[in-house]
């Protein structure tokens, strides 16, 4: 490529500089253009890699292990550039004039996270003539049109397992926050108030409550293991039953029929991936069948819930509390109704991006890139789309 640039430079100098600049100046310009060509040279194996992350701004310098942001860039810039690859990092991802859109036509690899997702539509895939690999630094690749990626022969992979502990711990925290009616008490303190009755009338113990997880994969299993010491009644629904020994160890009971499980639950935790089958799974009708006063925790994906139906049920009291960190779309617009509904404990998408999780998913991303450059396979569990086929959880 740089040879082409060099030839173009010679033509430019010959056609525009000749007769205008002295020979010494022409040679100086030519040397500068040749040097630029070498700087921009792309060896046969070099790739253009674009990473889309959130900006950390003043927080970037507060922790050297803060890798999941634009400034940290997963900590792989020096490694990539030392091998001759081009690495571009941005938070500007939406719309036809975004920074990401400018690079779509010639990038080879796109890295994104669930926390600041780059939505990869079928239209973008069509424009991406060089695209080969879509990597999710974290877990959850539903920001990608997976069928379009499969049809285009692309590989989609994520760092499976990288933040399951982080999310499971966060879910346990949210359950306790809702059950104990914690947030009103906190708000009283920062407002200088003191009204025990306003908190205690709807605060309960977790012990003895029935907790159901919709989805019992890695996160669902970890959550149930962490709930066992609280002496809850544990129920779960999934495509597959968990290992019988683990099921016995944690005392969990399987319910094949989701609509039979849900009315039994005091607390429902969503742990299923977003697929065409689970999109809008909790609509107005299904929510109406839940136990009145149910608590819901959702760190899976916002689009699993009907947004307005959740807001309405919180307003009516049918849902006594809703907590999670996933929204649709992300980042959530200021007018999103979940920001303003009563009895919620919502946060930005943070559960899976602790510093410990960032170190894990940064290392996993680097490992997959290294394997990609070498033409090696990834660990099987990381694949979401491979050779035109979607992983089982997305089928």
C-alpha cells in the first residue's frame, strides 16, 4: 500500500511542484511524502481494529486498571500497534455522521461492550466490506444483528464468563436493596430527614421468600449458590436443567413452564439472554399474572421487558420494586420512563464492568485477537456466530 502512496506522491510532485518549487524543495516534499507513506504502510497481515467504549474523562487517571473505557482502550494499544495494526478507539457510535460510521467501510475488527454498545445492524454489516470479526468485551452480543452477521460469514465472539461473578454479586445486592426498602432510608439521610415508619412498613427479611431466576446459566447458578445461605425457596426456569448434584446442593427446584413459575415468586431475577424469543417476554399480560407486590431484578437486557408495562405496574404497585442496570436503548435517553417510575433502584449499566471484570474481559479480548491474527480457533464457549451458525442460546 505504501508503494502505491509513494508512486502517487511522485506523480503529485511531478505535476504540481515542478516549475513552482526549486528542485531541493521538491525533493524535500517527496521525502516527506515517502516517509508518510511508510508510516501509514500496512503490511499484508495488518488489520484495522476499532474499539467502541464509554469515555471515562477525569476518572480515567484515578485507577491504572480502568481498562474498559476509551482512555484505557482495554490496554491493548501498544501491543496492537507494535505488530503493525491500526487501532482506533471512540465513544461516538450512533448516526450517519458518527466516528464509528466513518470507519465501517474498511475496518476488519470491531470491538464493543454491552455497557456502551455499538449497534451493528444489517445495514452496517453490508457497508463493512472488510469486516471479519465482531468481539464483545464482556458478555451479551445482542447489540449485533446476529443473523445478518451469520449470513455475511462473520465471526462473533464474546468473553464468556468474564463478568459472571460481578453480575451475580450485583443481583444479590439489588435483591437486598429492594427487600429491605433501602433506598428511601438513604434518601431520608441525605435530605436531613428521619421517618422510620416510611421505610419499615414495606421492609422484609429475605429468609423464607421464594426467589425465581428466569435463566440458570453461569450467572443464574452463581446467584442461587449465593442465595442458599439466606434460606430462600429457590426456583429456576431454563431451556435445560442444571446438573442434578448442583441442584440438590443448592436446593433449587426446576420449573419447565415459565407461567407456572412466575406467580409463585416473591422475587424474580432475569438471567436469560435477549433473543427473538425473549424480546418483550415480560409484557403487560405476563406482568399482570405476577404476584401483587413482586420484586423484579433485571441485569440481563432491558428489551426483555415491555418498558411502559413495567413503568405502569410500578406506578400501580403491582410491581413493588424494580431494580437493574440494563435499559433499551443504551445509553438510556433522559425521557426513559424507568428513570421516573416509583420504587425503582435503577443504575447505568455497571454490574458487569467492575475493575476485576474489566481485567478479565480485556485479557480475554487480547487472547482472541492474538488467536485471530494467528488463524487459530477461539475457546468454543466464546463463539456466538461461527461459520454461519448461531450459538444455541440465540437459536
